[in-house]
């Protein structure tokens, strides 16, 4: 089988698939149109986010048997078109779930205990104790939206902090020892911390908007390590300004490019987030540890070999 690699990933992908007798070609620079012109020659694609695999692209991929995304989200792939064409879709949320979960907890601890702010003040010769009094995670009710790999890993960590973890998911019967499934209304009624662990779909685009925020009974801390466009930024900023949102931990932003490589928009709402001491913003790195890079790649390799190894 011939596989086209469109993004740089951990070298174990090429090492192990080559050893399994797959034929690999790396192309990290060709444009969308250039890849379209040659994609008919390949049986598989391994990607991250560089090129959108839309209906037009997939229509050119006459021999494509699978698309493997090194990561969790699949929004850069036209899933209905791929399924209609019988193309198998492979991703690797198992690979960075632990990284994401640790990032969620880390951001909450930093925000709620004002660690960045207090440290910078001391470095500037300012010694303020009462002004930097923290807020404990212990005893908080944390609401997760989405309870797949990321949500479950996050719940496991938060349960160790003495939190009560509840979650809402479109699939039923997912409660476990770390979290209890509830309706979305009950989550809004009880949660003091809200964390997103959902894909970007038409149903989840701008799920967190003004109406959702005002529907939260408690003032709450907000965490987003999912997708930037799950959140209407203007509404979030209004919530921060009013105090309804006590603080925001954002690893993803509405204004990211589709490739996640940088921001494509600057406006007053983004400026507020970047300057506010009520917000922590990181550059889409929650699932981006040294360990997760290897684990993401290994999951992809294992799934490809399990499905196609005898044909390599």
C-alpha cells in the first residue's frame, strides 16, 4: 500500500510502517491543488491539519482506503463524503488524552491561585498576599461537556482533587467511578467549573454563547481545550467583564487558523483576553507534550497495521 504523509510527525510512523512494508512518501510543502493532482496514486493519507480533505479532494482520491489523522479532531475532513466513498477514518484521541487532562488541571491551578500574577509581581518587587489569595479546587463541582477520551482522563485527575465531577454527553450510560452523567440543564444548575471536551460540529459550533453563559446558575471558571469555535468569544468576554465567568483557561481560540499554527484575527475581544488577569491563554498545546507526540503516532501506526498490515 502507498501512503502519503502530509504533515511532520514522530519518526516512528515512517520507521514502523516502512518496516511493515508500506510504501511511504512525505510531502510537507505541496499546496492543496498540487496534492489533489496526485492523490489518486495513494491508498492512504496520514495528516494533522495542513490541508482540508473536502468533498472535491476526496473525489480525486480514487484509490484511497483510509485517512489517518494524528490527533483527535476530524473537522478538517468531510466525514459524510469519506464514509459515502467507503474510506476508513482513523484518529488517535487515546494518544494525547493524558496530556490534555494535565493541561486542564494545570491551567485551573494557575488561574485560581493567581500563580503567574503573583510570581510576576514578586519579580517586579511587589509583595502582595491578601490581593493574591487563591481559590481551592477541593469541593468544587466540575461540569464536563463531552465524555470521551479527554473528558474521562480529565475527570480522573479532578476526582483526585476532591472535586465532584458531573458531565453531559450525547451518548447515554457513560457514568463511571470518576464522574456522573447528567442532563445539560442539571450541569448548568450545579457546575462551578465548566470544561469542554467536544469535537467541532454544526451542533457544537458556538455552543458556549451568551444564552448558555447566562443559563449557568453559579458564577464559574471556564476551561476550553477542545476547539476555539466551540465558544463565542464576544459572549465569553462579556461574561468575564460581568463576573459571571470568574476566569477563563483557553488553550484554543475562535480566531485560530484551520491549521492551528497561528492566529488569523485581531480584535478588541482577543485583546481583552490577552491583557486580562482573569484569563490564561496558551497556543493550542494541551495535547502537545513530548510523550503525547510519540503516543499519538504509535496509536496511528497500530491502527493502520491492525487494519492493513497483511496488505502492506
